[in-house]
């Protein structure tokens, strides 16, 4: 445990003003952004957050918001799920659709990471929930590995969650706040960007902000397609950051 704590604190020592400022309110801003979708589609925030979390694998924040809005609009318009274009795997879209039809998020997803992510999105001030993704694993291990290589068992997840919670308590932070601050810091100091996306290290930066809150009017849904199973090229403008 000692090495794990040292590795985490080594990254904490590299946190800058922007990392801390935006990390402290990151999940509140994610929640506020998703509330915009919830209010405008009349879908409960728990389900909207569930759709967003379901569509998150292999998806960046901007495209995930566009995908989430597309699926929510398709659902309330009575469309078929296959008409909804998403920038992630189709089986994740199917899970998102199940959540919109009334299944509880926990009945659809069993993994600790995605469950904690959903909890952080729905309750940004939750005293214990923390999303341990591949970056958090790398920080704890002091290594830089591909996210797929950073998969961990439930026992390892619970152990790291306890360590991060303990450090957060010492720093007088919520666990999710510590995670968000370190997430920003880790991506910045390691120059981690989305492959081929042309993003800067500050993924959604504008001056000294990370743009975690996106107004609903700036989230552009993807066009619907006919239920033909054909692959449709996305030409719709993406999210304006």
C-alpha cells in the first residue's frame, strides 16, 4: 500500500491551478450538462446519466454527449434503436436503450467502474463513489499502460478505491474530486490525447478552463438513419466546445 500511496501523491504534487479548479467541480458540471438533456427530453436524470455511462466506452466526452442526446431523442420520438447513430459499440447502444425502457442501471451493468461512474454522474457529491479507470490504475501503479491492459479485478478495484478514499479524506476532498483532479493532471503531464482526434492535451480547453459544462444548445445530435443496418458516415457538426 505504501508504494501505491507514494505513486498517487507523486502525481498529486504535480497538480496545477487549472487541474484543481476544474477537477473540484468536474462531476457537478457533468451532472449539470446531463440535466440539460434530461430537462429538454423529459427523461429522468438517472436514465440520461445511464445512457451517457452506457455509451462511454471508447468514446470521448464530446462525442458521448452527441451520442447520448441522439439516443434519448430517438427514444422519445418512438424510433428504433438502430436508427440512432452513436460513436461507440452497438451493444452499448442496446444497453442504453434497455435503461430508457425502464431497466435499472445496476441490472444492466455489473462492473464496479461503470456503476461508480453512473453514481458520480447522478450524485456528484456522493461521499464514497469513485471511478477507478485505467488512468487511476496507472497512477496508483506508477506506470503508463494502455487502458485495456489496466483492467483490474473487483478485489483490486475495492482496494484502490479504499486507498483513494483515504487520500481524499486527508486532503479534505470528495473521492470523485480527487479522481477528477488527478485524471486531468495525469493526461496533461503525460500528453495523453485521443488518437487521431486532433485534440490538445487540455482536451476541452479554452484559456484556463476545461469546458466540463456544455450548454444544451451546443450539443448537436447525430442524424438518424433508416433501420437498414447500413453504416452511415457522420457528417453532422460535432459538439461546439
